[in-house]
C-alpha cells in the first residue's frame, strides 16, 4: 500500500516528464531511422542512412565547427565577466541597486528585441559601431556581411546578454559567504587577490559548475538572434547547429534528417554535461 | 435529473442540426493576429457573408507563410476543417507532393468561372500552374523595383528624373553617386542590392535580365550554371569588388530601407512591399523604376496565392470558389492594393476609378504593374527549401569573395541535380 501511495505522488510529474521529454526524445531517435515520408512516397525504414548522409553533409560540419567556436568564445568570457561584475556590485558602492539592475537588464530583454537593437549597432554606416568609428575616421565595416566577422559579432551580443544572468548566481553565492572569512584574512594580512584566489573562488566553485553547465547548454540552445541578425549567413558563416535543425525541419520539411541532427545534438549535450560533472566535481567543495 | 438530461439532449440536437444549413469555409491567412490587416480581412469576410447568406467564412490568422503552411497542413492531418488558404506562391510543389491541393479548373464549372481563371496577369500565374492546371490564384503579390534618391542624383550632376536603364548605366551612374569624405571613407554608396534573407529572389532578377530563368516550369530542373547566369552573378559581385559602388560582403535586407531613407545609398533594389514605408519615411523626393536591363528587363514575382484543399465537400468547393472569386474582383483587388501596397492582380483593377485616382497622385504605385510584362515566376521547385538554399549559399559565398561565381554556381547546380533527379 505504501508503494502505491508513493507512486501516486510521483505520477503527475512522471506523466509530464515522459510525455514532454522522454517520449519525444525516443520518438526522435526512432524517426531518425526512417526516411521522410510524403503522401506520394511513404516513409520507410532506412537504418543508419540518415547518419551516413550527415557525415557527408558539409553544412553540418560547418555549423558544428561554428558551434564549437561559439561555445569557446562565449562561455569563458561571459563567466569571467559575470564574476567580475558580481564582485564589483557586491561591494558597498553608491547606487548599488541601480548598477545591479543595469547589469541585469540585458537578461530581461527578449532575445528578438535585443537582436533587433544589435542589428542596428552593426549596420554599416548608419549603425552605432560605424558612427563611433566615423568619429575617429575608422573606415566603415560590413560587420554582419563579412564571413570573417559575422560569427564574432553574434558572440559579442550573446556575451553581453548572458553575463548579467550569470552575475545573479554569483551575487547570490557571494552574499552567502560568511564575512568572518574576510575578516580573518584581513587579520592575517592576505592581499585581496590572494583572498580571492584561495578563498572566494574555491567557495564559488559549485556556482561556477552550475553556471558552466548552463552556459554550455545555452551555447547550443540560443539561436533566436540568428533569425534577426544573419539568418545563418553569409554562406552559413554564423549558422549554429540548432538553427540548421530548424531550417531542415521547417524550411526543407525533412523531418527525418532533422531528427538525425537532433539526436546528434542530444548526445553532444548529454556527453558534455556528464564530462563537466565528472571533471569539475573533483574541484568543487560543497558544504 | 431527468429534465436536465432532456435539456442537454435538446441542446445537443440543436447544435447538430442548425436552423439553416450554412456552408462554412475555414480560411487560413498568413498574418500575425492583431496586425492591421486582420481588420481588413475580417471586414472582407463579413461583407462577403452579407452578400452570400448561405456561406460562413472563418479566417484563421496563422503567423508568417511558413507558420500558415505548417498550421494548415497540421489541421488537415488532424481532420479539422480547412478549405482554403493563402500560402506562399512557391509552396506549390511542396503542397503537390503532400497531395493536399486541388486545381481550380476542376471546380470552375461555368464559362464565367473559366474566364475568371484567365483574368490575372500571366506572370502572376506562373507560380500557380502545374501541368496546365491552375492551383494558385494570385492574391497578395509583389515584385522587385528600383528606388532612387532624386536629391542624390542632382548632387551628382545626373538627371534626377532618369533612372539607369541598363547594367552599364547603373554601374556608371552609381560610380558618380558614390560620395567619400576627406579621408576616403564612403559616405554614400551608389547602389545596394540586398543579399540576406532572400538572395535567390534578387538573383533571379539579375539572371532574368541576362536572359535566363533559374528553373523549368515542371520544377524539376535548375539552371544555376549557365554561362549567362554565372555572368549575372559576376556582375553583382563586380558592383562591390570591381566598381566599388556597393559595399563588399552581403547587404542586409532588414536594414536596407533605413540605409536608403537615411541617404546612405543613392539607389536600392527592394520589394514593392516597401513602397508605403519608404513614402512615409523618406525626407527627399524619390523615384521608383523598373529594374535595369542587360539583354532584357526582368524581375521575379513573389507573395501569396489562394489554394483550395482536396479534403472538401462539393458544397464547400462551390462556396470557396464563390469566396475567392469575390475576393479577386477588380474593385476589391484595387482596394487591397491601395490598402497594402501589394500589386493589383488583374489588369481591370487598374482601370477602376479608385486605383486610377490613386496612381495619378502617386505614380510610383504603377511601376510594378508596368514591369509585369518582363516578370517571371519566383524560384520554386520540388525540394524547394534545399534547392533554394543551395543558391542562397552560392550567392553569399561569391559576394563575400570566398568562391568565384563560376565555382559556387557549378557546385550548387551539381547538388541541385542530385536532389531533383528523382522528380523527372
């Protein structure tokens, strides 16, 4: 009887999880083994053909590479920036609430709105960047229209958007640190840098792990800006894996191949999360 | 308890058997709910119902073209009512492959109906006909035109009333229109052609002007690698790389209108759909002209058509036909064109007093119509999303200098061949 009661308590959550998470994941895996069906040509079992097609797809490799650079470019920078901002607004400074809010504002704005604003930062000649550049007689640049700069431009925007969000976590963690530690360090004559390196940062490790996992997932999940900024262009130079999945599914209507790409994305993210927990956990001190 | 049951039963019966059996048409229309056009469409549906008491029209607003197509197809799959829809004109082959649409010829019973099928501009019908049958009735259609800044022309010593008529003129005039500051930075470009969002659409204009369409009417063959087509892309590339009259790299579709109205480019190629917005924001006199010619003039059309779905009863088909015919009468086409900036879809509409009067006050509005005789279908094939993206990528790779037009288009053509072979 006790078991039944326990299971009953679990059921609502379990139904939602199975219905909206586990079943779709399994169905995606299943779909990736079939061809895309139309009324004229019904779907049939093709085994691993879709995966073979994937390895031959140059755009897939390109967007995967882009995603790698995107992750590498955004994660460490936005975390470092978040930590810096958190340390700064944790101190007693005038108009602290205002500064905190200012740092947090980008997070509150919807990505599409943000991208529309940044689009006009980057627009050649009439954009903010070029207007500032013109003041110093720097020649105008076609920021988003040049494959060498397009991806970097989207990265800068995402860092700006993410850092404030991560700052909140660091800020919360900093405020839970006991003040005695700092007093003790002061008595011992430790420098601020030494105190940060040996006390604050290690104590923030659980937060860093949490933020890192989130940042990694976000670097694969955030593609809203591409719809506004570049549509993945020029020539896929700024396209990311999830945006490519969207194109395959809703522009090419190739649900089977989109499923295949989704499976790759799932495996990638699961692998990364496990690796992060395994590697970083050793350096995390939970209290 | 029993009386409650009886009441329920009565209510159910009343719901199942309406007083007079009206035919209902569910009509999917691609626009976000709450936009100003929903009011126009709602109003049209109510007016139609007043004139046709036996028919009820339920418009369903369904986001952009992609959303509308996904929602309409999902409704059909789920067995929910969907009789007609305005969908992207280039979705034709996709809808054919899903086997969900019906040719209007099969429903057109009377001589009047059949005459109606021929009442539209032929260039607008190209995206709607497959194997001799009409599947798409043009409704909200646009085309590409050239906008030019008359003040900039004056400043550069050019005739402000004369737009370039051909490619050479455009390059030469654009060169005169480029304005640089003391340190050699460009203040104003000569011309801009957008190359994000819909690069294939712009490129169709270049290719057509150089004498070629990019696909066959059956939608199973592309023509990306013809030497004249490659030359067309070379010209586009040269505007930036050789003539230095256009920024190098891609030109953003979304911000181009601002670049033009802020005077950062003297000419731009853009959709007629921007006409009203440019009219409202430009602080200088501007002109609208047909696109320049190489071997001939040319521009693709774009926009949405009426489709009728297969899963319909004979009554619903009759009612749908009546509705679509009513929506495309010359008077309504004229109203629609004035309200939205889309082109009126049939010649008679331009003969109506309303549109004549409007055009007299704003002659830029009829340039698109005059260009129709040179217009061609928008790029649409089987596997259209992929085939189109191949071209988009090739164009962007050339404009950014990563590949030569020759190499980029040949690779795109080879891949398109592979995709389209099964459809021959």
